[in-house]
C-alpha cells in the first residue's frame, strides 16, 4: 500500500523525516537522544547533557535560553542549538545540597 500524503499531512511527514535523519546524525556524534517532539515548522529533539554540549557553548555554537531556580532542584538552565532544521535542547541542573 502506497501512503497518500495530502497538503495537510505533508508538513508533518517532512518534519518526521527530518527529525529521524537528525536523530541518526546525533547518534553518530555520540549524543544520547531522550525524546523527539514534532513541532512545526521545526522539530525539537531533547538530548542528555554531555561534554559535547559544553564544548558547543564554549565555542558559541550553542546558547543557553532559560534559567530558573526550582526548590529542591537548585539552579536549572536550558541550552539549545540548531541541526538539520531541528531544535536540539538539553537541561542542566545544579542540585543544592542541604545539610
């Protein structure tokens, strides 16, 4: 059976294909993908915090876009970069140790 792509479904089909290709690219670069959200027009892929994202921040290839303080979790911030038409995000936290 050949799938029929309509004008209404085409953007979703294209976004899914782009997200799948990007997940493979991230895996080949040793990123650990946690989840994918097919947001239009740009899918969002969440990865685990790692040394590679810290190096990207240092080089200016990625940026922090949010910062908050959560009781019991400490300071949290989110980072992001673009890859293959997708938004790649991660979350960092510094948990506060209580005596």
